[in-house]
C-alpha cells in the first residue's frame, strides 16, 4: 500500500529537520526520511552538523581552549594550576554525550510536531514517489505533493591520500582521535582544517597545514586573514601555503606525505594526517533515472533562488544546493521552502549569510570584503577598531584582533562587517541584523552599546567610518 503525505523531506540534517518541523507546524502531513547511522550503530537525526560537524567540533574547540587557557594564560591573570593534564578519552566521551543529547532532541522535536519519523534510505522516482527502505529491511512506496531534498554533503577524498583507519582520517575521524598526536599533518587550511588544527594544537600537537593555494583564507577580508595568519603562527600552527600534496603512504607507524612547493618536491612525516580539502554535495543513489531532478556541472542539485528544482513540487535545500555549505543557510532555506509550500511568501537573503571560523580569536564576517569592493570599482569608506583599544578586551586578557566596518561612500549603507576577536561568532549577529535592516554606519554609530563590552568595538568601527571613533586614531577616507 502507498502512504501519502503532503510533504516528504529527504534528509534529517539542519536543513531537512527545519523544513520538516515548519511544514508540520503549518498543518501539512509531513514525513522526514534520514539514513544516518552513528558511531554506536544507532540511527540518528541531525545529519553532518550534529553528528560529525558543527556541534562535536565546537565541543572539542571549547574543551581544548579551556585547557590551553589554563596552561598558557591562567598564570598571567593570577591563577596557579599545578599538574594540569588532558584526558582525551574523557573529552571525546563528553563530546559524544552532547551529540547524543542533541540528536535525540531532534528526534523528539520531530515527533512532538507530528512529523512521521522514517529512518532509512530514500530513492526518488518519477511522480514524487519515494522508495523507502527502512533500517530493518522493509521497503515501501511513499508519495507526496511536495518533496524536499536535503541530503547534504560528504568530505572530498583526494587520490593521493586515501583514508587509512586511525592514521589518515577525514574531519569525522579527526573528531574521534583517542590521543594527542605528536606531529599532526592537515591537508587544507580552510575553515575545517583550521578549526581541527586548533583543537589538536591546543592539546599539544605540532600542527602543520599543507595548503595548495598561495593565498591564506582568500574568502575573508585581507585585513582579517593577515591578522589571522599572524595569530595562528604565534600559536604555533605552521601553515605552508602553495603546498600541493601529491602522495602519501604509511611507513613504520607514520604517515609519509609528499608535496610540491615552489616547484620543489618536499616530504613530511606525521603521526596522523587529516584530509580537510572540502566537501561535495551528496546525491549518491538518491535519484532514479526518471526523477526529473537535474544536477549542475559541479554535482549540486540545480535550484533557483526559491530552491525549486524545476521538477514540479520538488525542492532542494542545504549543502546539496549552491551557496555556502553552512548549517544556518540550509536551515533558512528549509523554513522558506516549507512556508512557500503553505502559501506564504518568504525569501532567503543570501547577501547576509554570516561566515564564522571558530578558532581563537574567532573570525566572522558578513557582506562584501574590501578586496571585492575594490575589484568591482565601488566607492566605499572603512572604519576599523583594534581590540587592543577595548577596555573589556583588556579586562578579559583578550586583546588580539580587530573589527572592520565597510560602508558605501555616498549612501553610508553598511556593505560588509569583518572581525577577528573573542566572541566574534556572537558579535556578528549584530552586524547581520543591522545589514538585514539596511543600516548605515551612522545608524550603528548612533546606537547605544553597553559598556564595557566587546560589542563596543563594532560601535567604534562604525564611528570610525566617518572619522568619529573615540578610542583610536581614525583611518583616512578611502575612495
Ligand atoms: P547534512 O547535515 O549533511 O544532512 C544530510 C542528511 O541526509 C544526513 O543525515 C544523511 O544521512 C541524509 N541522507 C542523505 N542521503 C539520503 C537518502 N538517500 N535517504 C535518506 N537520508 C539521506 N556549518 C556551520 O554553519 N557552522 C559550523 O560551525 C560548522 N562546522 C562544521 C564542522 C565540521 C567538522 C564539518 C564537517 C562541517 C561543519 N559545518 C558547519 C557544515 C555543516 O555541518 C553543514 O553545512 C550542514 O550539516 C549541512 O546541512 P544539511 O542538512 O544540508 O546536510
Ligand atoms: P575548504 O574548501 O574551506 O574546506 O578548504 C579546503 C582547502 O583544501 C582549500 O583551500 C584547498 O585549496 C585545499 N586543498 C585541496 N586539495 C589539496 C591538496 N592536494 N593539497 C593541499 N591543499 C589542498
């Protein structure tokens, strides 16, 4: 017998579960299919983000930062700690507990909202018909007026570095190491590579990142990426740019890596190697030949601005479609699609998707970088504020970094906000809200910020756009 739904969501990661919950809230009969099996062999909702992505990485980043602080900086603020040591298995166990709480929480939320929980694999056929194979082997046919594809992404593997159990690992393996490697190699100095590198470097590993590109963090504003490179170097992370990894092998319990740099062949030996060279959209075994859904040239499910695939009643959201591979971008797409199915008219503002790198200091930005504006010939003004001039940053012993606001030269509308500082991941929301409401730098300057806070740095940077910052010398007008 065929079961009929109003909406079937394929994928229970952040994009999919948001779409499913909102659909059910809006009175649509909804089912959410997800095939994830976690490390304990149990089905689990939450996708990459909750199981092996955002959440576990932040649990380890938080724990490792506390350890690092205690070891390196407590003495500076008058706290003496004797016999400090790290218990990696306990840290990993606590991370798993956080993950289990949250993945079980998502299942409960789906249930509480009346979403049918369908744990197993989906294949999409013509006519919005879904072949569902449950984890216990039962196969059934489900139909829906609307199908939302949210199957996410998986790590890219590169031929020179096939994964080798517990020696050459991807990002998921890197979140599950049971001891601190003495020498850790990471291929790729992107967001994931830098976050994972930070975790193990803080715990004592010598970390070397091999990055093929000549430029460090090219998508960040250059002032921010330069400051980040300086901070990471100070922390002992060795980022080798222009280094293309060409081969790897395991010899006597070590990972031997070959790479080319400035036309020279180089070699390195590591205790572990993390491959963090990016992620690709995941559509394997999802689309039957007659599904009517098309992929673009890079393998993403093709969609328009409203996440319509072009096949009637079929939408796609999250990492499996164009745009930044970020959980919050997928969540907003999920809500938009569910609400549009219910007849509402929301849209996602892709101009204000915040990017965050959870290193220390944290890095965050929204909108255009100065180099993008320069390249497009727009006239702009810049205001920036060094955290060394912030009273709260001094009180917190966290004076590294800066905040930079870029505004249109004639309208003063804020075009981009870039920061590297403590709590940047939280602070960036203030800039996103401002830009969502098309704030001018003057509006931000006229807003009252609590004192003493790190946020005052944003206030000062906005004031600096018109040469009115109080605690710094103001940058000259820039055309
Ligand atoms: P996913 O989370 O990948 O979920 C897709 C789900 O669909 C999975 O459960 C999968 O099993 C299921 N599925 C796939 N095919 C089928 C099928 N045929 N049938 C049934 N189910 C299927 N993003 C941030 O915004 N902030 C961060 O701090 C951050 N940190 C990260 C750290 C790491 C180490 C990694 C790897 C990623 C991180 N990301 C972060 C990225 C974030 O995890 C992704 O952007 C997000 O998970 C994408 O959500 P999604 O719902 O599109 O897909
Ligand atoms: P991201 O896309 O942010 O996850 O970053 C992945 C990084 O890995 C990119 O900056 C790539 O340039 C880098 N990369 C990809 N392949 C290689 C390789 N073979 N050697 C070194 N770096 C690589």
